């Protein structure tokens, strides 16, 4: 039955499903894992870098973390080529808003714009859905730090902590148990604690860990500096390795006890 309806994004099946959109979402579940955590003093995003060959030249810029504006960044899971087009659209929208209103675009408004663009490609014949999902991290003066997730259908939602990509259910189960022990807002982790938690999740979802773990991970933080300006930082390999080593030590101590 599905074969009669899975060749078009514009035709619903009798069960009310759009199979091409579902296939695009399934493709995300095979992509490198991305973790987003809203901390008490910022946002942490961690992503798995899949290296297909040791002969590839090192990337000059990140393929997983995209700065969209001084106050917004995104993590990508899925097809990089699709992500490049959408991220350019997001940057263009943020720049036009800044030019027109002389202030930064609200985070959710930018997320909604990108998701509307993605949804457009599920509604007309001759187009395919974008095979990419995003984690958006941003800060504005009205709502503070915000974390959003979007999928190929154009849906988006706000999260305190979430995982997209391969083995996302296993990662979410760790976040459910370790992110916030109770409903007390004081128990939300800070950026340093969130970095360790993100590495713990990636260690669970990635195929291999150990000495090469830091080469397969990219850690990103968004915080405020002393002047209340947004600061976006991609951690170096040495900084990442320090956190990976600390997490492995904590795990070993917990196992011994």
C-alpha cells in the first residue's frame, strides 16, 4: 500500500501519512548524533564528527556548527549540502532584519522562518524534503537562552535538552535521568556540567570511544561575557580531550563503587 503513495510529497496515504517526509526524518536517524543542553548560564551543543577517510584534508570551518548571527547558532544532522542552503537563507533573513530594525532578530522568529522554508518543500510537486535536522541555540533579551529542534517536516519545538541523529533515543534516556534531578530550577547544570553531560551522551551513542574520542566530537558553547554580549565558542581538540578524560574518569569511579 505504501508504494502507491511514497513517490510524492504532496499525496497523503489512506492512513494520513506523507511517506517522503517520513523517509527524510528516518534519514536523520542515521546521521551523526547532535546533543543540545540548555544550561543555567548558557547553552552547550555537542556533535559527532564522522570521518570517512584519514586522507581528507582538515576542514577550514566546522561542518556541524553554523553561526547564523552574533546571537544564534545551529547544529546540523543530515545532508550537509541541504544544510548549507538553509543556513544561508537564515543568515540572509537575520541580516535583513538587522538592517531594517537596527536590532537582532528574535531567536524563535528566525527558527520559524527556516522551518517555514523547509515546510514549503513538502507541499509542492517536483520538490523533495530537506534531509536535515537542526538544533538552534540562541539568546535574546526577552527570553534569554533558548534551544530549539526542527525536523524535515518543518515542525520545531523548544527543549531544555535533546538529541538528534543516530541513537537519539538512547541519548534522550540519559538526559531524562541526568539533566535535572527534580523540578527545582536550581538543579539545572551550568555550562561546565552540561559539557560533561553532553560528552557522556555522545560516548553512549557513538560507535567508538577511547583515545580518538576527542577527534570524533565537536563541542560548542554559547555564553555571555562580562558586557552581556553573546560569546560563541567551539572548543579546541585539547579542551575537548580534557573533558572526555574527566568524563571517563567519573564513569570508571562510578563503576568501581
